[in-house]
């Protein structure tokens, strides 16, 4: 019996083993089944972008013929690499096909599509990533790889697999580790496939640079932080020294991108600077402008650069050197043109400007290219800008509608330290304004929320003594306004204040001016408005525009690239809103906000401009940048739980706020839907290691001077994440659009928005007062920005107001395949539809004659927050509308 059982067992076992072996062999055959995967790679070759390197294309062809090609390896999502089981196995190398010949089959004028065929082991599953190696002489721009023929995608679904790359690929010897790219599927760190985790972390380590020392090169992909220690030029002497901003309680500042340039020999605390015309400033290569954007930027900036470089520009002065003799002289800037002196100018430009820039010069009208477009402020009337109604309206719908606040106590109070600055409270009294109050008394007006103020007093007073020691002669201003029954604002008084002659601690000396239309009093009132406009212009450029959009957003860009993987859903959400910002900020530090830069030459704080912006940053609060909270803080709205945004406007016809709240709501809805798909509860946020590292680094390094502030969100809830991402997107897109693209329409005619005042208000009995009484235009022009600075200022704001022809607007993406998640794509489509509805709402409001602040006496419809989502024509230029995704100019 026992023997029988053993025999039976012995008989059965071999059969079982044989069947198992046969099955395993069948599985092995199946596992080793090789399939052909067809792919398309879209690239942009270097020779189409770099005209100085005419040998690039030829050398690449030689390398190709010698077998030094561009290779790609797919990385398995299922099978580990035998040499490193934490990573997916590499597939066989494939090469871009027909590199030498395929140059005319272009997707666009600059892009070329190449075929690529992979031999792929089916058992390795869909690829999670791919490695690319460039064995050519030159770099190229890799836009995308699309694979077709897989039965399943990364999550089991069918269809093509998309790899959205958008990155420059330099020759392989430039890199310390392989360049690889992931498919467009988003993963939280905890949900990342096992064989992707190490690759995910390695890519972040590469971008952090591991404290890489020395000057960073164009192929380095390092994101790191630095202080603003690159603004001064101490080697030129004490007048060109500028303090380091950031890293101290006295001069706090957001961090900028690191370049690694050597210390300045004259001052080791300062970073050395490049030559003025050298625009090759380090930012990570993928952060640089595209070819189209760079071409547009050069063309738009041509006038400004020419005026800096060509001293012959002084020949435009006729009667009085560096003065406009009449408003007709100013109008002639738009009616005629300014010609270059002779051919010598052209040859001079050719010698000192890089080839591509010169190419842009030639592309313009060489004789009359300094003719300026007619600003919108002048198109309807050449005098409407001077009215009190327009002066006040621009505080709600002009280029700086983010400062005006409701007056909640009278007289206005100062928040400056009285121990240091003495009594700085306003000297405006009821007797100054009662005649202009439409029958109201001050107390009734306060209770009815009808008194408003444009208050630049506290921001400027601490710097006035130093500012006025230069050629500038200006005041710290307060402008009081009344909200009328028709919804418009009426100026009541303007207070001009100076530090006390015996010293700052003795308080201020102030004069109050009230509205007048005729006689010398009317002329004095026009000058008072000009001084208030000078204050507002400087504050706008330095604070509302530069500090509160450009500067504060850069640390978010650096932290996101260092701590959030490209496959992280929040990276995918925010990345479009970072496009071109590091590049434009680097250029701004180089030519605009640096010592003796264009901003110092054209805006009244001069050499103290950036130091002044640092003092304002002390009061910057991230959470207050949310539009509803900003409106509440400025007293322009009250809480209203029944409204979509939780607030009710006290000035119903406030175009910036009305349009802005709709945009804010659309952004927040989109962010809420998107984040809720990936984060089901607060615990998911708390357990997201990359989000926690991102937020910690952002606070402690990027905005390190404010790391101990209690207002920072703790990033422990889904609400914290949604609100923070909404604020980031709002700042980068809508807020920047509102304070940037109105510059030329309103300030292209500089008398409307003067940036400098050169003498104080004339006193009765003086020659200047007699001149003012005789001819207000001459006195006005002699007080505000002089001719050369005007030309330079107009040129700059024309450049800054331009939309690039490759602009990507809010509600648009560069690629429709930016994510593989259908729920996210559906939410984005709803966002786009909502923005289209907002466009229609804006058009309707602009056509409503009851809403007088929408167009005003100058008849400029408010379109600065018109999303332009439906415009795919890419017209570019001075459109006066459109919300780009990012701070891109």
C-alpha cells in the first residue's frame, strides 16, 4: 500500500513538473515577445535659433554620419533593472531617424518631427519614462515624445503615451547623470510606481544642484537661491554702490535665482556684474525665453536700447536742451517720428549689438522707428486726461488700481513711529473740503462709506530727505476723494508733505490744495495732481508691479522646481504660471533696477528705489494677496456670506475689483476641483512629503526673511493647499496683468503719469509762480519728467506693455496632453468655459453707460482683466487685454 502510494506520487510528480516547465516556457516565450513601438519626437534644432553658430547644423550632420546620434531608451514600469532593482529596466536604444535629411518636414517654422522605432519587450509593460542622450555637437530643444501601438497605457488604459518634455538637451558630456523624462501621468509621492521613485528623487537632486559651487553655466539645470546682491557696481565708485537686499531684518527681500558669478572685487558682498549689453545671464536653460519670445522682446525693446546707446538722440531737442517746450512737442512723438542722425548710428549699433538683436533692428523701419504709437489716453481727446474725473477714475480702473483705500477716520492718521518721525498725521481739515462734499458733512460721509484716500505718505516720508537731495524734488502725498451718487469719485483735496527742516523727528510740514478750474488756482491744482501722480507712478513701478508680482513669485518658482517632481500634480498645476518669469527678472536686475539702470534714471526714488521697495516688503503678507482679503483690508469691501466670494464691494463700479473677483472665483473653483481629485482629505496633504518640503523651503529660504511670520498657512489641510495655490496663480496671472498691460495705454503719454518731479510747488511772489500764472503748460512740463527721461520711460513701458506672439493666456495650455488624468482635463475645460463667460460679462459691463468708471472721459474700456482665453491668433503687441498665465514681461 505504501509502495503503491509512493509509486503513484512518483508517477504524478514528474507529470506535474513537466506541465509546470512547459507552462513556464510558454510564459517565457510570451514574456520575451518583442514588439515594434512607433514614436514621434518633436524637437527644435539649435541652428534655427542661434544665428552666430552657423556651423551648428553642419557639425551635427557630421556627428550623425559618424554614428554619434541622438539615442533614446524606454524605461520599464514593471521589470526592475538587474543592476539596480529600484529602477525600471532599460529597453534597447533607438535613434532619431533621418536627422540629416528631415529638416523640411516641420510642425511649425521652428519645430521638426522625427520618427523613432523602439524594439520593446512586451512583458516590460508600458514605459514609465525614457532616457535621451545627445551625442551631437549642439543642443536642441526637445518638445515631446509620443508613443503609439501600446495595448495599454500607464494605468491600463489604451491609447498613445505622451511625454511632454519642453527642455533643452545639451551634448551628453555636459551632464553628470542621464537626462530622462516621465510620461504625463501625475502621481503623488506615495502613489508613485515603485520603479519610478528613485528616478523621481534623482531628478529633484539634479535640479537642486547639491550646493554646486562656481559660476553656473547655460547647460546647468540648477535652481538655487541668492540675495539681491547684484544690483550695485561698487567698482565704479560710491555712487554706484547699492545695499544687499535680503538676509537682514533691516533690508528684507524675496530671494532671486542664483547665478554663481564671482564676488565683486571692490566689494566681496556684492556679486560681479556682466557688461550692459551682455544678456547671457544665467537662469536654468528651460526658463529662458523661447525663440519667438526673444525675437519679440528684442523688437519691442529696440527703442529703449537705442536711446540708451545712441547719444545722437539729443538732436531731437530744439529750443531748450532736454525740455519739451509745449504739449505740441509731446504730441509730435506720436504724430511724427524721431530719426536717427546718420548712417554712423547704424554702424555703431552693428558693432555693439549681438547679431540677433541687430537682425531685429533691421526688421524695423530704420528711418522712423522711434515713432511711438498713440496711447489710448489720447485717442478720444487730447485734454480729457486732465479732468478731475479721469484723475480719480484711474485709481479704480487705471494701471494701479490696487492702492486706493476707504478712509475710516478723519483726519487721516499715520502709522509711522512718532518717536522717530514725529507727528505725521494729516493736516487736512473739514474746512478744506466741506465746499466740495455735495452737501454731506465728514461724519455722515464716513458712516456712509463715501470717503476714500490714495495714501502714499507713510511709504515715502522716511526716504524723502535722501530722495530730495538728488535732482528730484517731490512730496509725500495724500489724496482725499468722495464717492458720488453716480458711482464716480471726486477729488476733495491733495496734501503735499515734506520732512521738517529741523529734522525728521520734528514731523512733517504739509500744504493742502483743493480743486479749482480757472486762474492760477486751477494751475496750482493741476500741479498738485501731478505730484500725486508722480508718487503713484513710482509706487506702481516699484511696489505694485515689481515687488508684489515679479519679485515675490520668483521664490515659488525656485522652490517648486527643487521640491516638486514634474509628475507631482501640484507642479503640473502651477508650472504654466512660472513661464519666463526668472528670465525677465534676471534681465530686469541687469538693465532696469540695477544701479544707474533705466528705472533709476526714469522713476523719482532714483538710487533709493530698491531700498524703498525693501521697506514695503516688511509689511507684505502672503495671505493678504488673495483678492477678497485684499479688498477687505483696504476697506473697499465688507464681508457678505451670501456672495460667491464672501465679500460685497462698497464701490459697485470698481472695474478692477468687479472683473477681478470673477477671475479669482474662476481660478479658485478650478484649483479646488483639481486638488480635490488628488487630495481626498487633509491627511493626504499632511502625508505628501514633497508638498511639505516645498512649503517649508518656500518659507524658510525663498521668503526666508519672513519665515517666522504667523500668517503663513501651515499646509496641514486641503484648504491651505487650495488657497495657497489660488493666490500663487492669481499673483502670476491676473494681478500682474492688471498692473502691467495698462502701462502704455495710460502712461505712454507721460504727462498723465509723470514719474519724476524736478521742482517744488511754486510759491507766490517767485518767478516760477509768475510763470505758472502765465502758462500752465510750460510750468507743468518744467516740473515733471524731462525730455530724455520721457523718451526712455515711454520706450520702456511700451516694451513692458506688449504681449508676445507666443503668449499663453489663462485657460490655455501649451500642450493639450499636459496630463493623462481625464478628471483634471475635464475640470480645466470647465475653467476655460467659465473664463469665456467672464469675457462676455466684461464686454456687457463696458457697454453699460450707467457704469461710468468702465470707460471714463477718455473712453478707454476696461479690458486689462479680459482673459483672452478664446484668442488663439497670437496677435501680440499693444492689445490692452489678455491675462497671460505668468509674469512673462
